[in-house]
C-alpha cells in the first residue's frame, strides 16, 4: 500500500504571513492539529509546517498571537513521496519522533499530509506496515 492511498483529507495550507491566531482558528475550523505553510507565489511549494504544539510553545516563550507563523514554523520538514510504501511514512515518523509527514509527488509538489492517526486508523495500513517489517522490531528502532 502506498502513502498516496491513505491521503484522504484535502490539503490545508496557510501562507507565511498568517498570524498564529489565524492559524489556530483554521486548525479549529478544520479540526486539524497541523498545517502546511506554502509559498505565497506557488501554493504547491512547501516552505514549512506548524502544529498546535508549535503555537503553544511559542506563546509560552513570550510570542503573541499576532506573530507570524513563519517566525515559529518548522522549516526542515520531513516528507515522503506519495509512491512510497506506508511503512516508509511510519519509519519517518518514528525516527524523527513526529506525528505527521508531508506527502509530495515525485517532483516535490505538495499532495497531502499523513498523520500517525491515519496510519493506525486503517487495518489495511497496519497490515501493510507489519508485512514490510516481518523480521524487524518497529517501535523504538531506526
């Protein structure tokens, strides 16, 4: 099973100049905990990501809700290709201790996001991960 097969929700993106407040509002409206920050000129180009945890940490560090997401977003984003096996997405999440990976096509253009919840929510996905790691201990390994 490929990663692209489990990208089920439409991609929700924001622009770099978006305020933390507007990002938080969008997360609430869309029932998401993670947004992709895309280039203002090319909406298929990834420039960062921001999670609800990033917003909370930035507020705790003294930032205001009027600060911009590009001031606190993660710029080194973990991505997987849509054509990759779902086990690759699971490995990337485990290795980097993250709960989301951005899915791109073969040219690096944005396709979606896969979360840990997406991986464990589908029996077929779990079976595909298990089959690809029959002899490997997955949890806690590289």
